[in-house]
C-alpha cells in the first residue's frame, strides 16, 4: 500500500511550503487577518458545513438553471 502514502507526501509538501515562514521572520510573531478576512473565512466555513449537511437547495437551484 505505498500508493496512497506517496500521494499524501506530495500534498503535504505543498501545505508545508505554503505555511513556512520566511527565514528572517520571527517565529513568535502572530499573523492576524484583517476583519474582512476573518468574516470571509467564517462565512465560507459555515457555507461548506451547511452545504455538506444539507445540499438539496443548491442542487435544486442548479437544476433550475438548466431550464425545462
């Protein structure tokens, strides 16, 4: 079963590269999002959870866009 673990390795390399701090940056410094970013993250998180639990309204809406 070496197949899945190899795939996870490549995905985790991307995550680590995105979260790595630049060399000159202090590790104790906390990065803060502006309030707009925080609101966006919270709203999108709630949408992901809501549509994951109850996706029928979105499915019906998309079906209605197709016409009769």
